[in-house]
C-alpha cells in the first residue's frame, strides 16, 4: 500500500489575452502543508498499515514525506485497542490485528496536538471466481502485438450494495491505475469486468506479455472508500467538467486528507500464454 499521493491546493487565476499569442508566467503560491493519512486494515494477517505524511507544493518532488512521532491506534467494536508501531518514517504497523467481516473499526492518529479519526465497516468478501486475458485487436503494444487486459469474473450478491477496487500486478510490478466497480447495473448478476487502463506513454513494463505472471487483488470496500478513490481518479485524469483538479473526498475527520479502508481481499494469479 506504500504509495505517495501528491495533493495540490489549487490557486485559481485569470489572464487577459491581448493578442493571439502571449506568454503567461504562472506564479503558483506555496500553501501550508496538510497531513495525509493512508490507512489499511484487511482480513489478512500482517496487512494493517497506516502511512502518515504531509502535502507538498506543486513544484516539489513526489517522494514520500513520512512524518514520525505520531500515536496511531485502531479499535474494534468490542473496545479492543491495537497500537501501531513506527517501522520507518511515517509508516505505522500492527501485525496482530486482522479484520473480521461485519465489524467496524476506528482509526485514531495523534500528532502535534492534532487528532484525526475515521470509522470503516469491513464488508463480507465477494469470491473472485476466475480471471482471464482478453486481447484488444484495436489497441497495439509498442511492438505491434494486440494489448491484453485482464477480465475478472465474480457473482455480485443481490442482497447488498457492493463496491469493489482492483489492483493488478505484472511480474510483481503494481499497476498504478485506479480500477473501481460498483453494482449499480450488475446487482445480483454474474460480472465479467474488463480491467482496462490507459498506457498513453506505451511503457512496455505495463504490458502483459507471454510468460508474464499476472496477479489480481479484488477488494470489497466501503462506499466512502469508493468515493475517495473515484474522486482521486477524476482529480488525476480530469472528468471533463471541472476547470481544475481538487483534493479527493476523504473519510478522515479532523482536517487531514487521505482515507481509511477496511476491506477483504480476494486474489488470483495467472501466467499469460
């Protein structure tokens, strides 16, 4: 889960064009840093981790800006409190707590007199039945071969509203594209969801080639977590409606950015033919 999310506070500006061509010097103001909390608890042992960092200015590098010295805990709905220990700058972990579907968990982060909290329900796992590859004859890799995408197959439960997030690894390399799905149009149905992503720069490391090992993780997530990643995706890619990107919708209270996701994980691996 160790990924860096660079949040940008947008400074709106206007410019008057006096001719067809005019150079505009954008002077983006530095802004006060905000804390960013990225927390995950799954139904797998040893997967509990919270990253604490601060935002950077637009011109800064995108390295992880980990913050030490925080007190981080997760509590379950039986009033058991689990402290997370700092394992490196900004990384807090607990290897004993494992999430249980149907239970709600409370995150608390205390740093420099500030307290950030979040609550998240772990929804039951939806089995990932199978994964398989599909060729897109209209899109080619850099070498001219058709691009391949993974399709995931599962049966969506009819009795509940479900939200999913998918993560893809090719030979251990994580695909950074955000892949989400809900059951607005597939409630109670068998779903064959093609995990497509844009590879505009034709990076061959992202292509699925013969012999590659491809792993898919399917997470049953909370609605608030779905909204976070959905808004993050729109902010990063642009949804065509906003003049400028904005920070994603957070489920962290207290003034921090980020998210707290408590979810189950289903995982399958194939070797590309």
